[in-house]
C-alpha cells in the first residue's frame, strides 16, 4: 500500500538545458503486527477521510514519512514500515561515506539488496552530475516530464496518472515552462485527485495519505512548498454546470524538516497528522513540538474541482471526475483571502476570478469524461 517515484522534467530555456531531479512519495505504509508478524494496514484515518473527532479520540495521528532528504541526496522507499525504518537507519549510518563515493546511489542499491525487503528510488547530485537509483523494472520516458519510474504496490496506478498528466501538457506550449511548475502541477493533480477520491468515498488502498515531493536546487535538496488544498464540488448535466459550492474541508501541508505535518479541517473539527520517519518496533517515538497553525501561510494553493456528472453513469453510479489547478500565492494573493483560527478555516476567491473559473470549467466539461 505505497507508491514512490523518481522523475526528471526537462529544462530547455535559450541556450540552457538539463533536468530537474524530483523524488515523490506517499505517506501510507503497511505496518507489521509485533505479535503475529503479519501485515496490517496503515492508518485508516487519513487527512482526506477525517470528518469529525470521535468522542475520546486523539487529535493527532502519525503517518509514515518515506521521503528522506539528506544533504546532497534524496530517496524514498516502498515496503513495510519496520523495514523502511531499518533502511533509513542504515543509510544515515553510512551517509558520510556515501557522499564521498563516485556513484553513491549504487551503494544505496547494494544496501537495499542486502535487506531484500524494500525497493528504492532516489538521486544524488554533485557538480551537475545526477546519479539515480530506481528498480529499473518499468522505467519510462515522456517528452514533457522526462524519465520517470515508480515503485510500490500503487506504482501502476501512479504511473498511469502521471502519463495522463504528461499527455495533457501537449495541449499547451510547455517548452519554456519551468520544470518546477510542471512538477508542482503534477503533484497537485495527483494529490488533489487522490484526496478528492477519498472525500467522495472512491478511495483505493493502493497508495495515498498525502504525496510529498522534493526537488534539487543549487543550494541542495528542498521539500515541496507549504500547500493549502481546497476542494469545490460541482454538478453538471448535459454539458452545463447546474450547481455546486465549496467543500467544507481543507488540508494544510507544512513540510517542516525531520518531521512534517498536515492539518485537516472538517466542520467544527480538526485533526493534525504528523509525518514522521518510519521506526522499528520498540523505538522511542520522535519528539514533536507544538505548532501554531494560526500563523501558518501557504506558498501554494491547490484547488481541486470534484464534478458529479448526472448524465454519465458507470456501474450504476453517477460519474465523479476531478480537475486540479495549482496556484502560486505570489500570483493570486490579490484574488484570494485565507485565515485559520480556533479550528475554523475561512477562504474566498475574488468573485470575478471565481466566475471566470466556472466558465472555463463549463467550456471544458469534455475533459470530465
């Protein structure tokens, strides 16, 4: 129940060329029962499925952070939680030696093979040279996003979604678009679709929780931006939008450092999810400091449209389809207001911008098929 991916969207601007190394990973992992040693599912309470706090329940849930960033390399691994923890510990133990090697990712591959229970994707960058490690089982290439390969039980589903996104880029001229924006749009589409599927009850236990990503800069690896995930529900019939409104849920992502966190809000309730590295049985839990969400501000807004199409039915159910838009706060700050206080989120788009968005969606309803 996991998915991790390496991809390398191309950069071609004037005389410059190259790629942007990116590692993506979800935050669900299969746990192992310490008594029976049999696999059990990871947390069934995920940011998208959370609706309200049950009486006596904790307001904090831990998810597994599979995406690791360490100096000049980043990696993510698929497998059960305890073996992911064992691999992480071994990599950190050897990190000083790894950075001195000519091909450090080959050594990482050897470590993975010695454990024999996890699969790995990752990259090391030094002096402009990118050293990549992947399972090399289903490596693909697309002109719009470069080389990409996924691993884990959800790899096939994740790969199909990535390919669909890459094909959609053909509809516009993305030649001079930053690979960062391409990747931000990709992760927004993947996250938005999976989160929305869980909200409307169409989730599948192949991968999910939340997708994190990291990308390389001249200063080193950096995790993806602080992101506010919003949802709007629309109903359509015969090519026309006939109703809808904002969904009373938002998901706020703070990448942090060793541990990240997510705040999921529902009407009159909220729950915090801590993204902590996987741990072996018996290890002391990571210390998590308190975090003041009222001072949190997004760098990025991901708006996902969930459209219920009345005139399209599949397996006896109305078809739900999804479209995500990734919005840089620096470009929409005059059109968007957001605040969080005492467990209540308030957000609103400029009326004219919101009207234009609905019009463009109605014009493109053919994409919802």
